[in-house]
C-alpha cells in the first residue's frame, strides 16, 4: 500500500475514535404546567343533592342555611365542572362578594382592588382543594376562567355567558342584591349563597335585605331555593353540636341541664 493510502487509513481510524456521539431523540412529554384536573365531589346530603339536580337543570338558585353545610363549596364545584364540559356555552365563573370591612377588622390598607385579594382567599383554597394543586386559582384567573369582583365594581356591567356565584349574600343590602341581579345577561346562571343568621350588618333595615330579596324571588318561576339545616352540616360534628346548642340557648332551652336531669332521673 502506498504511503498516501496508509495516511488515509490512519485518518479514518482517528476520525472514528473521536466521533461525536449521536443525539438520541426522546419522546416529548406533554406540558402539564397549566393542566387542571377537577376531582369528583359527590353530594353528601339530600339537600346537597337537590342543589346538584337544580343546577344541572340550569335553574337559578338560592342556597340558604346554616354554616358548614358546603353551600359555597358545592356551588363552586358545580360551576367549574360545568365550565370544563366540552359543550359548555358559558365562558367563566364570576364570584361576587361585598368587600366592606366589618368594624371588628377595621379598614384594610391599599386600594380597593388590593383589598379584594384578602376576600379571595377562601375561593383560592377551594380551587386548590378541588384541583389538588396550590396554583389552581391563579391559573384559572390567568386563563380568564374565574373572576372575582366586588359590589363596588358591578354597577354598569352586564354579565353574559357566565355562571355567577353571589357569596355571603347575608352581608349585602337589598339595594346591593337588586343591583347584582339586574346585571345578569343572556346565557348566564346565578346562584346566591347565604344565611340570614350570619349577617355582619348592623342596621336593622340592612339586616333584613336578604330575607326581603328571597321574598321577591319566591314569585319568579326560574328560581329554586334549597334550605340547609342541621342534618346538612358536613364541616364537622363540633360545628353541628355548637349550632344546635347555640339555638337552644337563645331559645331558652337548657340542653345540658335537660341531659343532666334525664341522666340522674
């Protein structure tokens, strides 16, 4: 073999020796950064089931009754479940709530919109629970699938193609409730959640706002009311026992004394 042939053979040897490894193409995993999976929340009481049924029938709703009965939680769940359905004609969930501070809390610092973040905390926790991730609420807001507004910003707006949740309705005056319901546009469904016994309002004519409002809605065929009682309390047994004892005490019934008398009779 000629010297030139030996030179080319030696070159090929070193070229193979130092050849760069080939890049292995890996199958790309789907991006899960903004993927939300809503967990299933079955009804736990007969009245919760009634709320589920009325909601699926696209009735406007009033969920009224005791604390700890899951009124807001199941309403938010049903609204998000509907929103995630392929053929849903509604675009987003709108949560409406009064952000007027109580006298016990005082005034929060910052602008009106900055104060609103404090009142969003319960819904943020609910969304995080329903989706099993800590950023679920912020993702929904970023995608404009959920919106939180106060009664201070609702005048002059029209809410079309959305599911409206009016929470803590007992803290709204009749005038505020009247302003909200007259904002409901086409293809929208509205649900009021509240309990007249939990109002933070001071003035007697303001406290009866929700009660008067429910009286008006009773004459509208498109509204259904579900009244939650002691049997619907799902938060804890302690909450149920406390509310029963409180009502007995306020009504002049000494439950503990009655139990003591029956025990040693």
